[in-house]
C-alpha cells in the first residue's frame, strides 16, 4: 500500500505545545512542538486485516485511547515539525505493513555431509593414534 500525505492528513489530528530546547524567546512564545495522533481503527485507508496487523505491530506506540502517537519538536517551526511527524508516521505505517519474507528451509548438500564425516574420521584416527598400549 502506498500512503500519501494528503490521504493521511484527512485522518490526522494535531496537538501543539511549547517546545523546550534552543530557540531563545521563541521557545517561550511559540507552540512549535507537534503531537500527531492517528486512529488506526477509525481509518478508511486500511482493510480490516491491515488494521489488525497495524494494531498488533504498533502496540507500544498506541496511547491509552488507542491512537498512534508521533511527537516531533526538533525544529523551531511548527510547520516543519508537522511535516517531519507525518513522514515518521508514513514510515511507521509502511514498516508495520511489510510482511517478512518466508524462509525456505534448505538441506545440507551431500558434498558438505561427506566432508564433515571425512573430517570426523581424520580427527578420530588422530586421537586413536595417541593411545598407548600397556599390554
């Protein structure tokens, strides 16, 4: 599934607050910290099985209301923080929806088995030759 910013923006809610860190007076006056909230269950972008997969994979990112929460306060501009938060959400959702490749079980080749057994024989004869007969 290919997610776009415009599709997601319809279903995202934002909370803004004052951010800490560098910025001088700007920090005290401007609400540049952005908290992005996304409701997976209420979304119309995903099928039911995709929603189940997202809820399962993003369990630790959900808040008590069941919303995916992304917080960004790196930039001094609220707009830039919103953009970064959306990019992070898209990355988070696409990674959660990726299905891992199924591992194909492989067999050990006959040559590898023969080489291992040959090695064992050499090792055993080496040890056998170390024995001293006291008879």
